[in-house]
C-alpha cells in the first residue's frame, strides 16, 4: 500500500506539472456557453427549422442570436431544444426612422416600443442594431445623429430592463484615426445605454486588431461575434468580400486564443459563432467552429 501511495502521489505531481507546462489549467479553458448566430443557417431554416435547431443543440450550443422577424416562428422550437434567444437583431429603421433604403421591410408602422414588447415576450435580453445600408451612410455628422438615435433607443431599452448594442462591420473603419465613423460612434454613444457587439472578423477586415479593439473598449463589449478570416484577405471598407473569405473559427488567420482572452478581460458576456458564407453544410461549419473553441 505504501508503494501504491507513492505512485499515486508521483502521478499526481507529474500530471500537475504537465498541466502547468502546457498552460492547461481549468481556468485557461474556454468553457463559456457558446451561441450560434442563426444568420449562418438562414438558407435552411425556412424549410428545416426543427432539425436544424436540434442539430445546433446537439453540437453543444446553448444560446442563439436571431432576427426579429423570425422570433414568433422560431422561439417555440428553441424552447424544445433548450436553446435561449439571448440576443436579437432588430430592424434598423425602428431606430433611425429611415425606411426608404429598407424597401423589403413591410411593417413600416412598427415602433421601437413594440420591438421592446417583442423582446420581453420572447425572452430576448439584448436588442441589437446590426447594420447601416450603404445607401443611407453619410458624413461624420450623420454618424453623430445615428449615435443620438441609438442612445435614445438604448435608453428606452434600458428603462424596460433590456440591453441595447450596436454591431460593427468594416465600413466604420474608413478614414483617418479620430475621424472615422467608428471613432465618432465610440465617442458619442452613451456607455450606459449602448454596448458593442464586436464582430472580430469585420474589425480585422477593416484593418484593425480585434485584440486591441477589445482592450480599448473594455467594459462596453458584452457581445462578441466569432468568425475567422482567410489568409491574404486585403483591408477593405465595404462588405464585398468573397464567400471564401469567411472561415470556420480556427481555420483562418485570426488569433483566437488572444481574442478570447482579451474578450474575457473586457467583460464579454456572450459569444456567438457566425459564418456569413459556408462552402457546404452550415451546420457542419458551426460544429467545426464549436469543436475548435472547445479544444482551446
């Protein structure tokens, strides 16, 4: 028994030494609940919602982000598979009041107050303004006005016990530092009412380091979009990248161990995997990204 005890102590010490040497302590593993951005599966959801959401849950995802229009139809299925609609992208004109560029939206009499009611009804915690169409983008004064409108929407959401965020792309990074749309937005947005949903892919496409962006905005990035970028992708300021530019997390050039570390330090609460374009089955892409993130 004495020899066995020595052996056990020896093995325990050796195992701990190995873990320390590899930096694999439990605290260093990425164990945070992962969410799937359902935009990734937008082309199969209309005809295969039940099987798609079941598969996403079986992969291990526990949260989703979706769009406002899909909430009534998708929410009951989410409950069936234990998926929580933590975040939702709402129609931009509900915030800006400019419906003209969004001709595909039919409910042009809807209000932000009604959107808040929908968020409560379907269990959404974060309301997100996800995009500004190219034809409605303007000069820096325009972005100051947009920031004020987001502050108003965010204050309403906050008063209702909800949270509001703005999701970036790459167009916000055009221009000289200090005079870019992103600079105007970050300066003018009320930190108490408007957070950021930082898309690390688009930050990088716009010529910026996602790690530094997270560090510089610690405390105001509750939501993070995780997707990877192909090697050799040029810096650009319009969302005109090729489908092949989008890669599963870990299959491109972004430094995700560093990004996740910076996101945690910045206070990120929810992480959503998204791939705008996939070469094949989008569910398989979501699984590949999930497996990589859980292997870190």
